C-alpha cells in the first residue's frame, strides 16, 4: 500500500510580485526556506566572484614573469578569492543553505526553534559580505592572505585587514547564532515519535557541524579580534617587542581553521548519504556507524590543528602527538567513504546527475584524503609545507571534493526547492567540465610542489624544469572550470523559466521533505505524520506497514510573524562594522596617539560618525524586535523537553562564549607561565575587584529572582528586580571604567605584555557586561509594555542565562588577573 498524501490547497495563479515586494519579503521573512534560499544564492554569487578571481590568478601564473597581477594586487586578489570561497561559499551553502531549507522539513516541523534569530543571522552573513565588497572599493582589500599571519597583518594594508577582521567577526556571530538555532531545533522540535536515532543522516551531519562550529569558532574569533585590536589600539598578545609570542596567533587561528575543513565537509557528507540512499534505492549502509564516525570527527578534528604549523619549531612530543591525531582523524573519514560505497554496492542505482556528482566526490575526495595523510607525516611535511603541493591538496579536498557535493545537493534538491528539474544534458556537461577542469588545474600543482614551486608567489623565472608547462596546463584547467561555471548558471536560469512540474517526490526519496509540495508551502506540510518512526526512512516504513498521513487544515496552522526589525538590527551592525573598520570612536592611532576628532581624513570622520549613528540604529531595531511578539496567537513551540526554545538556543550559544574566553585565557596563562607576562608592581587594586565581584554576584541572584517572578505571574516584582539588575550592572561598569581610566594613565599597554593581556580580556568581559545589560533591558522593556504573560515569556530566560555566564567569567578573571 502506498502512503496516502494529505491534500494540499489548490494554488490559484497570482500576479507576479514586483521587485520591491520580493525584496521586502526577503528582508522581513522568518520562513526557513526563504532564508535557506538567501544563503544558497548569495553563496553561489560569492562562488562566482571567487571563481573569477581564481581565473585571474591562474592567468597571471600561466607563463613566467607576467604582469597582470603584481605584488600587492596579486596578494589582494588571492586573499579575497580564498575568503569568498571558504567563508562565503563552502561553509554557508552547506551548513546554512541546505541546513536551513531542509533540516525542519526532514524533522517534520514547520520552522526552526528561533525564526527571527534566523533572519538576523542570514542578514549578518549578507552584510559581512557587503562589508568586504565595500572595503574593496574603499582601498580596503586585504593583502595578507586568508590566514592573516602576524606580523603580516600589521605590515600590510591596515584598513583592508581591519575590514576583513570585522567582516569575519560579524559573519562569525551569524554563524554561531545559526548553529545554536539548529542544535536547539534538533533537541527540542523533532516530529512526535522521531528519536535522535531515527533522524536522517543529513540532520545528524548538521547537528555535528553545529556543535563543532560552536566549540571551534572561538579560535578564529580570538585571532581576528586580537589582530583588529592591535591595529586600532596597539593591544597585543603577539608582539615580540613586549615579549609576546607571534606563533600564538597561528595556534588560535588553526584551532578553528582546521576544524573548519570539517565544518565544510560534514554537511556535505549528509548530502552524500541522502543522494546515495535515494539513488541506490537502499537504506544507508551502516547508519549508526556513520553517525558515530561523524561524531568522532567532531572530537578528533579539535586535536589536529598543529599539523598546519609543524615547521615552526615545536617540541618533538607535540609534533608526534598531532601527527598521530592526524592519522586517527582519517579513520572515521574513511569509514564514511565505505558507508557511501556500501550503500551504492548492489543497489538499483539511478544514474542521474546527482549520482554522478556523488561518484565524482568519492573518487576525488579519496585521493585528496590520501595526500592529506601524507602531510601528516612530519618529515614529508617539512619538505612541502610552503609549496604548491599544499595548494593542490587543499583544493583537491575542497574544490573537487566537497564542492562536488554542493553541486550534487543542488541538483538533488532543486526540484523540491523550485518545482523544476535542472536539465540532465546540461548538468552532465557541467559535471564533466568540472571533473576534467579540476584535474587539469590541480594535478599539475602537486607536481609543481614536488618540484619546489612555493605558494603565494605572483611570478616565477623561466627555465625551471617543468614549471612553465605545468603552470600553463593548470591555467587551461581553470578556464575549463570557468566554462563549467557558466554552464551551471545557464542551467539554473533556463530551469527557472520553465513551469513548476516536479511532483512531491520526484526521486522516490524516503525522508519527510518528500511529502511536502514542490516547492513547499509556507507551512511546509498540510498533514500530520504517524508517531512511529521505525528507522531513518519513514516513508518506506510507513508504506510497508500501511500507515497514512493525517490531513490538517492549513488555516489552523500558526506560523511566526514576519518582521523587519531583525533586518534593521543587522543593518545597524553593518554601519557599526564600517565605522569600526575605517573610523574609530576617537581620532586615535597606536603610532601617533590621540588627536582632534576632525583632524582626521574626511573618510575617517565620516566612518566615525557612522559608527556613532550605528548604535541608536542597532538599539532601536533590537528593542522594536523585542517589543513585537513572534506569534500572533499562543502556540506550543516545542514538545521534547521542558525547556523553551529561548533557553535551549542560549544554552548552545553559551558554549561558544565559554570557548572564546577559554582560548584567550589559555593564551594568557601560557604567556604568564613562561614568564613573559609578568604583572607590574602597581596593578589594579584587588579590593575594587572584590567589590565588583560582590556587585555582580548579587546581580545574579537578583536577575534569577526576577526571572522566577516573571515566569510565575508576579510582573510587578519582576520588573522591579530587573531594574535592580540593570542598576547593579551600571554600578559595576562605573567602577570598571574608573579602574581602566586610572590604570590606563599609569601604564602603557604598548610596552607591557601583562597590561595588554589585562586590557584585552578584562575589556572583552566589560563588553559582555554591556551586551548582557542590553539583554536584561529587553525583557524589562517587554514587561513594561505588557508583552509578557503566562503564554509569552519574552527573552527573560536567555537574558538571565547570559547574565549568569558573564558573572561566572568575572570570578575566573579575578582569580587570574587580580590574585595570581
């Protein structure tokens, strides 16, 4: 018996909306599917720009001593190419593009746990890209490589580095919010009866990637923040002139940027599993083993970052330990390849375009993984670490490995997202152009690396054995890839011009998204699902057992209300990012000190004024956001735990805050332990720190009581206690500003490493107090304006949790900076 699909409301043709209506809709939307489409299409745009820059790089290197891109211009193009491909294509399209669109559909729910946070996160992502583009047209293109190693980040184009750092920070905030949102959705909002062990493997891959992102992104955040602070204020943990350690920056950076390889890979392994199971007409081979291997990668990938810096002179025991970890992480990765091959083996394989992309990935990634293991061998790594061998390996894994699955996912889910198929003939041409072009581009680079060609050089001399011929072939390959990209764009455009004819389940898939219309309605499903989920393939199981879907009247479905305010809040951060990049609160520079505000250049003054303007724009948008309810009617947003979605989202987000302070404090402890960060004779007074500790601890008790009263119907006392929390927070900040002012006059943080560490970490905590204070002010505003009742608790729970976090961090800071 086949599954009986619930009837859908008939779609009556409507007038095509104008451009402004479409733009306004996407500015305000809380629909996870539209947000997923924003991520996907902006990522494809970034992929196109990054690809054109890659072609420019290859044209420069096609022959010896070319002059198309020379010196700084070459470095700028190289940096922007890498940044766009990594931070604005591979990571967002897999994790947040496919994740936003298909995670709720596969879980059988109507949206993510925090829909408006989702809107805010996608516009932060878009605005961070806008900031990079604005920097390029404002003399601010960075020229230091995507790794921005110290001290290159200080010697290069500083406005370009500043805008790059700020864009990474804004993009990182959006990534963390999106990751916490996904984790909260999975834990709190699966369809009734679906346990974690009945989730599709794609959901597991998104869950694992979100956890990895929440833990590891702190490394990149710390590296970018400290680089930015040294440019703007001279605060540094890396400056050897004050006994800082430059290699510490690389430790911070690679703590994220190697796990980032798996942030890019894991979602696509979920995509691969979905394609393999559907196209082979078989259940996934070794489902539980694959889940364990995905979780194993999350764990082990956090322990391998040092293999990127073997050649800097680390102790042998460190090198051996991280070499072994590098070999170990290959085991669960290899297991997943065997899972995919085992799924295809013996299946009735449907040889459509998604299947070709999957097979191409398996072949290409296997070879890329083998070369990665070779780089884990310390003596071999010494020989090729700064050569084109590394460039070839990285692109082998990312470009004609992971990116093949990005294409496979697009071809696989395109009928579901648009109601239209991509052309098979054009899709096959696209595939073969990418397959041939990838090998033509990067196989010669393996050989060039072994022949000694260094990476990041914009030219090379004629006469070196094989260099000219291999570089020329590599450039021809890049042109073939460009042709493949043009074919891909043409395929999408011609597809969108056709009528929507795809059925609900055009591939015969087994997961819940295939019960929705193609494209899905705003409410996703006009039916409820059976509550028994025998396996991760419910449609197959229900067909065997005769289960049917229960129709639901779409008019009874309540969805979150669209809102412009998350967009306005994110736009405020765009203005703030531009002001921080090209201006400052004052006319201060580490080299020249403080000067008159209007003595700076006109561009600096304009950017600084935008910085001040951004604060009211941000706060206005945030409070208007908090002052409008997410749903028009009281609805149950979760059912799997006793905790609401706000609590669950903040609980996951706090992981990222803990690891951020953990990374920075670990760096400080290391500098202190080796005797480089000795405190001065006159450091901030302990009695004032203890007084501030009493104030913060008291405020934690007060906000906890306020939360209790508001949740139990005592709004008057709750409002009063929230106001008391704000007063205590303000008192703490007054003492902190007094202490900073006094200590700043008595000392010069540019001359003492301990003072620099103090101002960075304690100052960052002060920023968190301000953020937490704004967070507490939001439920206070909601309580004053009657937005809280027994159905709507506003943001009191996450605000209280965050306040407790900053209080706990302060106690640790007191122990490490004021007592030790």
